[in-house]
């Protein structure tokens, strides 16, 4: 999960973006109209399953297919991209492992030749 706040010193969470989705990607923003050192988390197809607080402070589902963020420097941007990319990849590998583990567990106990 990537949690975000209004200010870096705040304790009050504004929202979060789950990073374990197979369809999530991250990239540097190459757009002359964008602020410097921007990067974005985006979904290949559909809406990112995030949440945020509404004006009353209640959690509501996010409705974005892209989250654009700005780092303090190009080096910091690249570190964010590397870290988030590793987290996205790790989530995908972990999910695949868990699915395989569930399939193996569901096969155990059946009298099937070759499965012990």
C-alpha cells in the first residue's frame, strides 16, 4: 500500500493506493506541461482500487486510472519509481505463489496418481 497525507508531518491519512494489482505500472512523466520530477502510477485497464476521504472525512472509493506524483528531485523520482516498481513486482509474485499454494492445497487429499 502507498499511503498519502496532505502534509508530510500529518498523522491524518488522506487515502491509499494498493500496489499489489497485476495491472499497475509506474513511469516517469515526460510532458512539458507537467511539473518537474513527476511520475505516475497507472492501471493498464480500469480503475485503481484505491480509497480517499471525502469532504466530510469519510472513506470513499477512488475513481482514478492514474495517480500523478511529484518528487523533490530527479534522483528522488527515480528512487520512488524503483521502490514502487519493486513493490508492484513483489506483490505480483506473492499473489501468484499464494494462488499456486491454494491449488496445491486443494489437490492434496485427493487420490490422484502422481500427486503425493
